[in-house]
DNA sequence: GCCTATCGTTTGTCAGACAACCTATCTTCG
DNA sequence: CGAAGATAGGTTGTCTGACAAACGATAGGC
């Protein structure tokens, strides 16, 4: 495949192709719905993501959890607090390293997550209602793979793009 | 970085329940890059979206612009202020309705947008670098169509999903 | 000519993100 | 062993951006 030629914008670009806007739109709606659905889960979608990783993956420590989700550690602190208060997870001292805490899900946490996942899956279908059924799965899959690639290549600052002005030199008064 | 090996994600459950996270991840990265690229455009990606609509679509008024982008009017006020100060757009009184302002792009605004779009397209290719080339276009297209459908069906509060607890009936003591 | 709705603008409030700092513990090295 | 630095987790404070409410100006109905 030859290089991407970003200078040739598909003529349709004017309306449908605001990728950033579109992503924001979909994500916003996803948030609205999920936040509504998971209102009694301690921190809504935040708690959901964390609980999901705790349940589905054997996560060594809080730090690893933060890295896995690409969120700040200080967020983890209070979300885990509240998830623990709700009896969904437990913070146990790591016998190997007493600085670290192992975060493990309780049985109740697993049940709650299972129910939450059912609801979220349903909500997602609704959010993507504008797409025919089979394309929803494609979209989810592509999003997941794009996100994983991004997460794997963590260093956000890739200087391959020069930082020069988009504005013309301001001689043409219009 | 000792024990954790965050890349060991057995594939069976890593996707399917973290669509929201994936979207957030992609969008965050998009933001980082675009905000970097458009740092001399008055409000970064915000100004970019607004300018794009002003240039590409004949938008009657600020209110219509806000509705088109699904953003708050109060945001439009100051972003348009700064875009106008930068000489990219103009606010003209609507001859039909002197409450309303027509927002039109200047020639400079058009040029700036064209340049910005080139850069953004390039950045987007980079953000989606984890996907093979042809799937990027699919992803963009799906996102665009999903977003438009969402935007068309604006009323966010659709009570088709009951708001009941995800938590089991609390048999555990605290 | 009033009264109400609408457009754009301004202001205030609130939650979430992020950085800086702190404490406890582990590790390394003298 | 003990001191010094590194690391895990937690706390605090600041900053930004979103949203609601109030405001002046103008249009349209009666």
C-alpha cells in the first residue's frame, strides 16, 4: 500500500467526516446512557471499568490497574475506596510487598459486574442504533483494536508532526 | 517496572465490555494530537469544528450552529469571539432579524480551515495507526454515521431502559 | 402599544483532571 | 546493620471546562 495521501480529502468530507466530533458524539451518548444505567455503581462508568478489569484480569496492584486503564492513580484511590465500601472488591495487603495492595473482586462484585455488563451491552446497542446490527460489531471491534494499539504505544508525544501555524501569514486581508 | 506484564491479555474477554473505554482512549489521543496541531487556532479542536461548519455549511445563526454541533450556546459566544478576532470569521447582523447574527467565514478562514483539515486528516491517520489502512476509513465512516444518527435522535432521555439497581439485594454486612 | 418568546451574552456554580506533596515500605550499597 | 534512594499508595490544592440561570435586546402576536 502506498502512503496515505492526506491531501486528497474525499469529497464527502464536508459533513460526515468530522471524525473527532463524531467520536465525541458517540462517546457522550454512551456516557449519558451508561451513567444512567450504573447509577448505583459507585462511580458509574469509572467504577465499571475498574471493576471489569479487577474481575476479568488478574491485576497485581493498584498501580498496574492504573496503567492498564490509563487513568491517574489518584482517581483509583477514591473509586476503589467506594467500590470496597459497596462490598464489590477488597483491598488486601500484598504479602510480598506491604506497600502494595492487591485488589480482588468479591463474589458480589462479580455478580454486579455481570449484571452491569448485560446492561451496558444493551445500552451500547442502543447507542449504535443508527448502524445496522452487523456493523455495530465491526465498529466495536475496530474501536477496541484502535484503542489497544494506542494504549500499547503510550508515548503520546510523537514529534513526527511539526508544530507550525495553521494560520496564513496574515497579509491577505479578507 | 517489575512484575506487571500488561500485554498479556488473553483475548477472550478483553473486548466486548469496554467499548466505552476504547472510545475514550481513541478520542483522548485524537484530542492530544489535534490540540497540538491546532494550537494557534483560537480554541483548538473546538474552534476547528465550529469553523468547519461555518465554512462547509450555510448555517443561519449561532443558535443553529450550536444545535448543529450539539454544544452549548454560551460556548459559541466566546469561541466565535476569538475566531472573529483572528480574522477567520465575521459576525454580521442578520438583516431579517436583528437579534440574530449570521456567522460567515472570511477568505482567510477558508484557507486556514483547509490547512487545518489537511493536518487533522494526517493526525487521524496517525491516531488510527493501529488499524490497517482500509479499516481506518471504515472506522471513520461508521463513527460518522453513528454520530449523525445519534444527533438526529437528539432526545437523550429515552426511558426505554429502566433505572434499577445493578447491585444485588445486599446480603453482605459491612 | 403591551406581553411573551427567542437570540445572544454574561455570570456563577460544580465536577473532574492533574500536579505536587506526604508517608510507609522496599532495595541497594557501604 | 543502617543510611539513601526508589516505589506504592494516599492526600491536598489548583485549574479547566461544562452547564444552568439570569440579563438585555428584539421579534411577533394580540
